[in-house]
């Protein structure tokens, strides 16, 4: 979802470059590259790559810190419900979903599931 939001932000910034704001072209391309990287990291998380999970957690923590700074600093940032949902709630939810279960074995099955006789297959 974050990847889609960054892709939309990147695409919506590019037309401003045609109107003379050439810095917006760089910002739009940077947003599109960030969207691509986020999408590739999401694929890595789906494939259960540890490095991808670590990178996604670092990215979400960075986004959360930046969003909280935008909320605190008086620079005219948007403080509406949509901004709060996409900039604060979404990273927190992703971090909560990426938490590692406390009882996890090397194969990814929880100890509670093994003791109950439930197989992960």
C-alpha cells in the first residue's frame, strides 16, 4: 500500500516539471524509485527473506520518525486524518505485522503449534 501511495505521489509530481518546476522532476523520480524499492522489499518479505524484513522494519521506523517530526515541527505540514493514517498509522501497523513471534523454531513453526500437534504443512 505504501508503494502505491509513493508511486502516485511520484506520478503526480512529474507534471509540475513541465510547468517549469524542474526540481519536481527529481522529487517525482525519487518517489518512483522509493516505490519500486518498497515493492521489491515486499516481495522479499513474502519470500521470507530475513534481510528484506530487516530493511522493511528500518524503512518503517525511518518513515515513522520523519512523520512524527513533520507533526511536531511548525512547517505547515498537513495534520488531517488522511495524513495521520498514511504517515503514522500505516507504518505502525506494518511494524506490528512484521514482529517476530516469541515462540518460533528454525523452520518457522511456532512451538505452541508443535506442542498441540498442528503441522505447518
